C-alpha cells in the first residue's frame, strides 16, 4: 500500500501486514508504530487528532516523543 513518506513527502510503501514503512526515494525504513509516532510529532494536524483520544489537551503541548512513548506503555 502506498502512503506518504514523512521524511521526503513522496510515495512510501506500507507492507501488507502493516509492520514496515519503506521509502525508496530517501531510504527511510521504520516500523509502522514508529511511522505513526513520527507523523504525530511532525504534523500538527495529526498531533491534534491524537490529542482527541487522550482527553483534554487544553493549555498543553503535544509533548515530546519520549512523553508519547511513556504514555503508550
């Protein structure tokens, strides 16, 4: 499945089992979980959407990658 590479914004491939994201244009390779976190931290639209699932974020920032990792465990 084709998705947008978060690094170069060109087409990347998502493996059929949703485990890996690979971009031949910029040699990006990461797990799908890492991809979701990367996109959430680098695109404010997605960060805001994810905030809807974590309760009220009024007056808070989206946090750092470390903050998100500690909340998902």
